[in-house]
C-alpha cells in the first residue's frame, strides 16, 4: 500500500467533515463567540424530534435571554438533546457537558437507570443537575420540575370516563416503556379505571415516541379491538399527525390525552379528543432555567420538587389556549383558533 | 523501527487524528474546573479524552469483530441486536440469580453475555452457509429477530445491573474520581487480539484469502464454510463483550440498547480502510476509524456547532470521502497501467 492510499480515506473524511462544519458555521449555526461572563446550561431532553421538547427549548432560551439582560451577562443554553431516545447517549452527553465546562445541566431522562451514574458524577464534579418532565429518583439532582405523574394519569382517566358515560373499553397509549414518568401515568390511569365498574382497560401499548409510530400503534390497536370506545394517551404523540382525524369516528371513539400542541387542536374542534390536558412544555425550559439560575448563580434555596400543573383544554377555551401557544413562540397555530373569542 | 512506523498502514489515520485533535485543542477554548479551580482546555483534558475512548469502545470492539466478517467478504448487520440481547439476557440471569459474591457475579454476567452472543454468531454463520443466502439478508433478518427476542423476554423493561459489574467497568485504576479507563483498556486489548489473529495466525490469513478470492481459496483446499462460520462467531462474541462492558458501565440493560450501532460499526471499519468487497481491512484501523468518528462527534460539541447537524455532517463526510477515495484509486490504477 502506498503512503498516499494509506492517507486518503481518513484524510478525506476529515476534509469533508471540515468543509461541512465550515459551511454550517458560515450559515450562522456556529457557536457562541460573545465576550464577558458566561453561564452555560446544558439542556438534555429525551429526543430532539419530539415537538414538546422543542417547545421546552424555546422556553429555556427565552429565560436565558431575560436573565442575560437582567444580570448583564450571557446565559447560554447548550442544546445537547440526542436525536433519538437513548439513555446511554444521554449519559454520554452529561459527561460531555461536564467536560466542556457547563455550569449546570437540565435533563429529562429517557432511562433513569442508565443516567443515574452520570448525574451523580456530574454533581460530584461540581456541576449541579436539575431534571424536568422525567425525573431520576434517588440521584443527586437538586430539583425536579414536573407534575405528579400518577395524579396526571388519574385526571386523564377520570375525564375519559366522564366523556364515555362511565362505560366501555379503553386502551392506554403509553409511549416509551422505559420512561418512569410515563409508567407512573399508566399506573394512574389503571388506578382510576378501577373506580369505574363499566370501564375495561384492554391493555397499555408502548411505542417509539414519534408521531408516526404512535399513530400507527393507535390504528393497530383499533383494528385489534374493534369495540374499543376510548383511548387514554399519556402523551400526545399520535395527535401530532392528522391521520386519526379521518381514521377514527368521533361518534364512536373518545380520546383524552396529555399535551395540547398546535397540531392537536383540530382533535378538540372535531370532538374526537374533547379534552386535552396541556403540559406547559414551554415552562419546562422557562421555569427550570430560572430555577437553576436561582440555585446555582444566585445561591437561593429552591424546592426539591417544583410542581407543574396541567391545563385543561376543551372547546370552551380553545381560542385562549391557541393564543397562549402563539405567545410562547409556536409559529404553526392555525389562525382560525386564534380568532376564536375564548 | 522508523521505517516500520512509516510503512504502517495506520500511519495516515493516526496523523489525521493528531491533526484533528490539535485543531480542536486550539479552537476549543477553556473553562475553570469547579472542583480544582484550575483552567482546563475544553477538549484536551483527561476527562474528555477518556470519555471519548469510552464512547468509542463499543463501536471499536464490535468493529474489530465486524471487520473480520468484512475482510471475509461478508457483512454483519446484527451486531447491535446481539448487543441488546446479550445485555438483557445477562441482566435477567443476574436478577434471577439474586445476590452473590461479586467475583461470581462478574463471571456469571460475562459468561452469559459471551454464551448468548456466541450462539447468535453461530446462528448467523450456520444460516449464511446452510441456506446459501447473502449475509446481508441473513443478518438483516437476525437483526430484527434478535432485537425482538430481547424485547419479548425483557418485556421492554430497563433491568438494573448489579453494582459488582459497574464497579469493574468503572474502576478508576488509581486515575482519580470520575476517570474510568476500563473501556479504553478493553478496546485496546480486543484490538490487539484482533490484530494478532489477522496478522500472526494461519486462520487470520485464511480470512483474507477467502475474502480476496473465495474460488481460489476453495481450490487451494481451504475450508471456506468453516472459516465463514468462525468469523461470524467472533463477530458475535465481540458484540457480546461490548454488551457486557456497556451494560456494566451504564448500570442497566434494555432491548433498545445499541439501536443503530451496526451502522457506526460498519462505518468505523470502512473509514479505517476496509473494503466491503472483502480481502482488505485491519483491526487496528477499525479501532482508529471508531475513534475518528467519535472525535468528529466530539468536535461538533466542542466547537458548539448545532448538534442537530451531526448526522448530516458525518454522513456527508463518509460518502464524499469514500467516493473520492474510490475515484482516486481508479485514477491511480489507470495511470499505473498506462505507464506499465
């Protein structure tokens, strides 16, 4: 083998990499070059393809901009969320954040068992960790921002039972089987269902947390249980698609779901999902970044659990909620909902 | 000695890695370590380097096994699924066994991982030989089957691994807090074994022979089916060992572990210069290929490039590089034949 051929492939890989990276940087996607004091928060959500986490990122960046202005410094959000849910990759990203000098880490864990060690090591090395949405119990994180997931499940099932007149078969659409927060919501749904003698839970169905995978799972379940009358969705993934608007009959099926993002609002309008329980996903980032800054930079005392309450969205407040989403930076809110009086 | 180094087929990769590392060190900036108060470079620090080696270790260990298959003219797409199945099997066996002596726990875990992965590799090899179907199809099928088995038997649970295994995988070996060199050392040992197997044993030379020209090998009296079976078994074992290390390091195993790793593994071998048509490749180059890919990923973080572009950048870099490399080789071959 000649010297030139020995060199060629790895050198070309790096050359191509450098060109791509340079092109990207030239397009304005490069890193922060601002001078002065910088406080960096590494934000590691479950998946960068899930719109709820993108909304959380918007909230985090808005809080960072406000804090930067108020304190005359740069508060920066370093978005280190993996493209797909993977606890091991999240653990790697936590180490990377610590190694590159992040001042704090904000995490929604895909798999608490996989990231617990990395969280504890980050804290041991002087980088505080806060969790949101999906906690890492028994770790050294200083605070968690989120709801009581069991109560969320109970709230979901109580509402669905009301919509179904207290009887019928229900399937639980359960998302990623490894996420502790979703497991707790499923437990809540089952606990609440036990109060209604006319309600039968056929099963809880896990799936990859992408809109297409979730919608496909809903359709598979519907085909497998033709007499199904309700879906309790512990996350709104399936309703980010439009397909269920035509594939399910609102006169026969009722859905109650957690999340109420712009893509889900037509389901409220048609009555297929008469009630959605919105997680203020923007607040995941906004409240958490403020809590981190209070605790780490301003040395204030913060609670170990910052409570997050759900917002009940129905036809009665569809317009108000749509305007709230718009104010939070969602660009894809249908103008017809914005024009509603309330 | 100097001539041997200059003639080493890995020289190019090593120099490219050094150049990339130097550039990253210069561009990375620095931060104050909250524990020591010292200013440290964001890239060139012990934590980052060992963490990169840890990230690369799974790809590199599986890459050594996969390189054997690639040199023999095949491909193994099932390594990620073997990793997942071996990991959850180990976790379930250890959970069923209950608390034990730490040494026994480690040996039972390692034994389970290697046994399961050996059986998976054996199944791949037997089907490739017996059914006479291209390894791409067989291992594509087993990729789904094995991950499905992992999913069913684990009921998609994330199963915790006993602390005794984590203590081994995360032993600091005297380096200090939060520095874990075991995955790095395992990567180096597996690479050394792979390199010795390929370059210093008759069996290793046979692997090159059947990949370079299977017909000629057959006429030379080589037992091609047996060698093919052997490389799939070794590829499976490498994936099983990576699973043991990964599950022990992160402290849990799930059926979704190592999803998509097969592509990183194959990319590591290809970047290291392995030819997908067989007969060419090296264990050391596969390891360096894995380290190069992980370094590029790290560069995206260190330079604060938007990490959503990671797949685009690495994928584009791979295609452009391999296409240019092939065209360059053809051009060179044309010039050589013209001058002859």
